[in-house]
C-alpha cells in the first residue's frame, strides 16, 4: 500500500518537473483544457447570477412586505406552486364572483396588518416622433412596504398624482419635461427611477391615482405584519388570488401538500433536451481529448527512453503508465484551477455586457461552487483521458525497439479499424433509419446518436487512412512525402489531431446542411401575400377611419398611390363559398387585409394568387356580377353558392348562386377566400365597408419606416405591412457565421497542435536534412506540409462522414407534415457549397499558408539526438 | 616462441627436410618471425632425442627428411587443443619504460607517450596497408597470413589504447594528492 | 594534388567570460584529394567541432575555412547549405537516415534538395547504392535494416553526385568489427577514387586506414602520424 503511494508521489514529482521543463507543450495542454472549463464556468455563473432565485428576488417583488397578493378579475379559484411564478393555474369557467378588494385581503388574513395596493398596466404616451408604449405602476412610494420595488436614480419621488418618475429607457425616448399620456393626461416628470426587477422597457411610477388604468390594471396587495402561512395562501387562492409569501418561499411545503393541479413536477427536463445535452457534453469531451491527446503523446515519447529503462530494470507496465497518467493529473488539476478562476473572473468582467442584453435585472454575483467543482472535475477527467491513451501505449511499447533508438509507433492493430467500420456502418444505418421516419417523429434522436457513433467509428478508421495516404505519397514532392510518411509513423500524435479536425468538420458540415436545407424550405415555401414592394394599411378594430389613414400616408409620402379596398364586414357575419357538394373549398386563408372576402368589380391588384389568364377570367366574371373563389384544387363548376351566416341577434343566413371562376391555389392557402361583385354583396345583404388601404408601391425602405410611424400615430391598432419577399432571418445568418467561425477555430487549433508537435518531434530529422544541405527555409516547407496533410485529410474525412447525418436530418426537418395534409417534396436539400468548400478546401489551405508564414525558418543544426 | 610445436605441426602434413621446414614456416607466417636453418636443425635434434620425430630417409635430391612418431602426432594434437597460457607475461619494454619515466624526475612523460603513440600508429597504418593489399584469394595460406597480420594489428591497437589510458590516468593524478614526482610528471602531461 | 579542405588557425569558443569553453584553439588542418585523414582524441578534445566547422554547420570564432578553395566562413546560410548539397558529404555515428524515407529516397535527398528532378535523383541514388554494394535495399525503410546496412546507405548518401569531401564522425561507433571494417573499406575506396576524407574516430584500428592520423588534445593538434603531410614535402618553408 505504501509503495503504491510512494510510487504515485514519485510519478507526480516527475510529471511536475517534466511539465515545467517543456513549458510550451504544457501551456498548450493547459489552454486546451482550461478554455472549455472557463467557458462553461462563465456560462454557469452568468446564468446563476441572472436567475434571481426566490430569496434573492424577494425584496424586488415583495419590498419589505410579508407577502404579495395578486388579485385576478373574475374570482376564479387559483392553484399555485409555493412560488406562483413557477406555476399557476386557474379553475376555468369564470364563476363571475367579484374580485377581492384590498380590505377583503386584510380581513381574510386577520390581524392588524399594514396593507398597500399596487396597480400595474400598459399605457401609451407621446414621444417626439409619435406614440410609444410604457409600463406604468401606481404604488404608495412612501409606504415602507414598497421599499425595494423601485430605486430612485435622480430627482425625487412624486409628491402628488400629477407627478411621475420615469426610468432611463423611457427618458431616452425623449418625452420632454412632462409625460403626456395618450388620453391627454399631462404628468410632470420629477425624477428617474429603475425597477429592481426589469430593464429594457420604458417604465413610469406614480402615486395611486396618477394613471387611469381602469379595468386593465393588474392589482396586487402588499401585506405586512406576521408571516403568511401556506394555509392562508390556500384560503386566498380559493378567492381568486395568488400569493407570494416570504415564509412559504423560505420554507416551502412538501409536494403532497401542493394542490393536485400543479403537481406536474418542477423543473423537469424532457427527454429530447436531455439527449441533446448529453450529446453536446460527449462531443465537447471528445474534442478536448482529441486536441490535448497529441500533447500528452509527445510527452510520453520523450519519456519513452526513461520508461524503457525502467521496464528493463524490472518496472511493471503499471508503473510506466503511472508516470504518464501523473502528468495528466498535474496538468489537469492546474488547468481546472486556471479554468475555474478564469471562469469566475471572466463572468465578473463580462456581466455588464450580459446585463445589457437581458431585460431582467440580474441579482448579486452568484457563484455556484458545486457546479464549478463539477466543471473542474470534467476538466481533470478530460486531461486524464487525453493522457490515458499515450499512457497505455507507453506501457505496452516494445522495450527493445525503444532502447535501440528506433523511433515511431508499433504496427497498427487490426481490430480497431474493423470496429471502426462496424461503428461507421451502424451510424450510417441509424441515420438512414431516422431519415426514413420522416416527419412522423422519433427520427431526430437516431440521427443524432448515429452521428456521434459515426464520428467515433471514423476516429478508429483514421490510422488506416493516414497509413494509406503515406503509402500513396511516392510521387509527391519531398516535403509532402516526408510529412505524410512521418505522420503515419507517429500515429499516436497524428491520429488525434486528424480526428479532431475531422470531427469538427463533420459537425460543421452536418449542421450546415441542416440549417441551409431548412432555409431552403422556408425560401421555397414562402408565399407572398402581396405583389413585391406593395403594402397595405389595415385596422382590425371597429370604427377605423380610412380617410385619416390615407391622409397620414400621403402626409409622409405624397408620391405614393393609395387605393381603397372594400370587403364584407365579418364582425357579425361569416361568408362561405360552396361548389357542388363540397363542404369546404379552401383549407386556410388570411392575409394583410382586414377581411376574407373582398368586394370589387375587377380583380384587385393586391391579390397575387392568380396568373394572367385567371385574372382575365376573374375580371370578366366580376364585371358581370359573379364571384371569384380560391380553392384547394381544381373545381369543375361554373357557379358557386355563396352563403352568409349572421351571428348574434337573430342569426339566420342568406344565400345566392352566382357564376363563379374557381382558382386552384398551391399549398391549400390563399390570402382571401375570394372576391364578390358589389351586386352579390347587396343580394346577400352583407355590410360592405372600407377594409384597408392598398399601396401598389413599390415602397422604398425609408418611406416604409415613416409610413409605419404615421399609421401608428393615427391609432394604435393600425398596422402597416410591406411585402419584401422572403427575408433570411438574422438568426440563420448568425448561425451560419458562428458555425464557420467555430469550425475555423477548432480546425486551426487541431492543425496547429499537430504541426507544432510534429516539428518538435522531427528535430533529429530536420537536423539531418540540414546536414545534408537543405536550405533553412525547408523547415517552413515541412511545417506547411504537416499542416496540409493533417488539415486536408481530416477535412475530407469529416466532410464525408458529416454529410450523412446532415442529409438524413433534412427528412424530418423539412419533410411534409406527417398528417398527410402537407404536400411538397419528401425533403429539401440545400448543400451550402460555399461553406463546405470553404471548410474542406479553404480552411486547410489557409491554415497551411498561416503555418508556412509563421514557422521559423532556421533548421536545427547540431541537436541531432534527443 | 614455440618453434618446436610449429615444426611438429608442419611435419604433421608430410615428411620434410630442414631447409624445407624453414621455407614453409616463413611462408605461412609471412616472414614475421624469421627463422635460421641452424635453429631448425637444433630443434629437430632435440625433438628426435625426445622421441617425437624420426628420420624418414632421403628424397631424390639427397635431402634427409624427417617425420612424426606416434608420440609426435599426439603432441601436435595436444598443442592444438590446449590454449596458450598467460602465466608469465613476456617482459614488455614499453611498460617498463613508462613505469620508470613516471617515477624518475626530469622525464617528460607526456611527450614520451605521444611519441610512442605516433610510432605505434604509424606501424598500425603500415599493417593496415598490407592488409588492403592482401587480396581475398581464398587460399588457406593467405588466410593464415591474414590472421597473423591481424594479431599484429590488434596488438598495436592494444598498445595505443593502453597509452591513451595512461595519459588519462596521469591527468587525473594531477588533480589529486600524489607523490611529488608523479605529480610533476602529470603536470608535464597536461601542459 | 589540391587541398580540398583547409583550416587555417581556427578557433572556436562557446559561451563567454567565466563559462567560456574553447573547443578549438588555433587548429590548422588540411585534407587533399585522394587522402583520408583520421582525427583522434578523447571526448572534449574538439574533434566533433572540427568536423562541424569543416562542413559549414558551425562557424569558427576566428580563422579561415576553405572548401575547394572557397572561404566558407563568409558564406550565408543558404550558400553553405548549397555546399553541403553539392560538395560535402556527411556520415554520422547514428541517426543518419530519415526514418520516414526509403533507402533510395534517403540517398537521393541531397540531389532532390538541390532541385534535381526526382527521376534523375533516384537514378543517381541507385548508382551510389550500387557503389556501396546494396542496390537490393533501395525500397526498404531504415527501421527494417541492420546498423551496418544503414551506415552503408549513409555513405551512399555522402557520396552521391560525385562529392569531393566526405566528413565522417565516428561512423563505426555502433557497429561490430567486421561491419566497421567494411565501412572503412568503402571510405578508403572512395578516397582512392579521388575524394578527400576526414574521419573522426577513437578506434586506432580504424584510424589506421587513413593516410595521416592527427591527434587532438584540448582543441590543439599535438601530433600527426603516418606519411608526412604532403605540403611539407612540396612546400617545406610554408608555415
């Protein structure tokens, strides 16, 4: 027992000394392992800090009160978790009881408790450019109970109901000296304050009575005094209030005391998310191991002679392993420590950035020691794994060969490539199976698992590929030939680097294909609602004043042509078209018009779902008093029965049969149901009204912004829509850039690692080359050749393996809906060739050029033997 | 130098007369150890007295030939299967010279060593040149000659190595407490 | 007979001040075409430094080094590399060959580095391999050859392309007697054919193959044996 300990102590000491002696290599490993640890540490700390837990947030929600009681209109019974924000449900059915009032709350809770009411809501206010929205809160700012809900940052609290304080976001909108609400109320701004919970949205605070919130207010009561118990919370629940009680949050009831309705379990992660999480962890671990592995391999090689002598002197393979593993422990611990410290420091430094991007106010700097310990452990684990393979190789090495000075690794084993082939086949099979499931569900997980399995299989095949490349290198120029053969001879160092590059490229290619194909589907299936560049102005609320809107538009863009659209008023009526005995002609419809049936005597220009011939037929039928109807498929009829069903009041319906032109639409969707001639509407007794404005345009972007604001100024329910065709969402572009960037970084890392280590290893050979008369710049050529071999082989392999899950995932991702209603091709496939070629060809070449430019060009002259 | 056994082994092949024996000996040893006829006859007489050889009659030219007796054959066989003992090392003039040089004051031991080494090296070079010229004809006599030559080569090499070793030891002695004379000698070597 | 290699009063000092190590202290040395010169000395005597300076791998602190009449000291790194590709051949004790290349590729190395097309370079290399008697090992890797075979390949590489100066640093150190002798026989034959050879060794038997044996002690030439330096014969008054 003691010998084992002393053996470890010796090994650790050797490892520490070795690490200090080879600083560059140790630094490489440190960075390799510390970075992921730091990254996860930053993420975890930021997340922990941003998520204000129950106790931290209490002051922000409760002030100094014992509980906050949220009153809901309608008096429905409430079911809640200890923290109502975690889970809340209502007993549906609206019994219509009166909502509780402030005094009712006090009566229910008993005792002589201080109470104060808080009202919150949304109001519109005037800004320099028009109208804006703000969240407002009415509360008794002097009451000690509310202390902690808002923070005064300048000026003073309002003294009366005609004064108000606003937050920085609102002040930025430049309201002026006073806040003018939409209903004309003028309030003097006497200071600025911030909500302690939320940022990023304009807010105003005032005393009770400042804002006229009316029925739309959210009412809450802050209750002081003795703690509010769970029983009291349940009692209030029954009366239609949700309660956040300090006492309950501090000491929550057990699960069985919770109402059944909310016992769905808290914080459950569904299986899909868990799978993804596990896969991500595995992939990151794999990447770290693959990248750090070569560094340990070289270390093992340097010690090979020592280890061989140990073996020759009677040491066991276990003792040899111990020395190499010890370096894994030493570097792993150092890296984990470094990463953790960096993580905490990085989170502290970056917190302001994150706060800016978030709309909740972060809590106090929250470090979760247990989480960070887990992440650090992960770092040590990956260091151990990365050292494990070289350790195993070191203990099995041919003692004789090493003592004889023969460098290079043993013959490749037969078994692992076979296993690799099996895994690869399995992975491909899983992907194919997942693809065959299509959109029926259950296909994503096999594909994801199959992708990881394929990558693992590919890793096992890399030695074979490298050996093959070496064999084929006879005809290549000297630096490439040397690099290829040397790479094959030192597989322990080459294979992990090539595998890391290949794994990265596989991921980038697979995700790239998936994202691109998804984009392609969105692009192809996009249906324009209006002709390109045209726009509509609509208002869905009653009493829309089209003249005001038209005036507003012309006010900011006098050159635009404005047309009126008329349609059937469907607030109290529903129109249906029938043909033959078909019940429903069009599955779905809807567009930027406020009506689903337009009224006109010719086909409005705003409609896009028809071609020229159909438009002509439509014009003809409308001018002769008929109707134009959109339908899912071809309809063999020349007349249609139009039905108008009235709702409310006396109900009833009217119908008429008219000549009709049917237009079949793609995708079972059209912007409107159809167009009827004015006579038809009259015959039906339908109410015809102005339903919006149509601007044929084309509307340029700058003008569009102005029109939008002007429209919003007329009435807040007015909306303005310009057809710009399919626009690639920002997220897609960002995702593709992130993929390319990440791929480039990882590939660069892997290639540089391999090249640096190879050059260090090859010093004797480079010295021989120099002795034989190689020019000093040959070192550059050899370095570049190493980089090219590793980068290109890895990239090509990775692209081939990554293409399989990439293509497979397009089936479930972009296939037609499984309920059979969706038409379209079985999948959309768009291979982002630019990305793929860039990653497979461009990046290796770039890396090669980089290495070639930065490698030292002096050959070692005299250090010929290690 | 055992002339007696050399002659016996020559007679092992066939009966020979005195002068012939001398010729054969010299040709097989490359003339390294010249032998005069008188020495041959004296040795033959002694061998006959010891009963190892006997007269074998005359050949056509009238030379008196000798041949081995039974005991003679046995003697030859024993000689070939018995290693040469190193019990009494021959007196080595060089070793004596060096031993005296180290202890006698006023002798430049360093130069002595270097001069001797140079001379031995020259001899070694000469032997090596002879070796190059000796072709690989495959004849047994040439092989024998080669072996003898090699013995000279190895001996010269051994001497040079011993001289290197002496030099190194004397240098080391210069850094330690030694009798004044040896220290002085060592100083001369290192200068 | 011209001097292929000439060192005139060469000094080489490593480091400075207290820790300075003077590897060579005023060494003058010549090797002529057709001549094999051996350099003997204990470790630390400067014999390896003598060789590296002769080959342009190291620069002397003082003194002149001429190879085929060209002053090597003033040349740039590129030019010295060029000399090693075309005029000077090196043989070391061990780790001579690049393990990643086959025997013929190793031998062809200097030619390929000089820009000769690989087909032609390979032909030159095969010729050299035949000269040293091992053409059948052309496509073997160094790992699959014995020490003696590796050294023969190294010699082939040192002589490929008709090089005039061969520098050998303890080439027989790791070999047994018989194999070592074969290596020396090759070197000797090469010198007889017109090259100049400098052989560093600590084995007297092997040094004996040389025409001249130079003894180095502490960076100084203390003696020479064998036939007198040719210069002395021709130019008795030359210092």
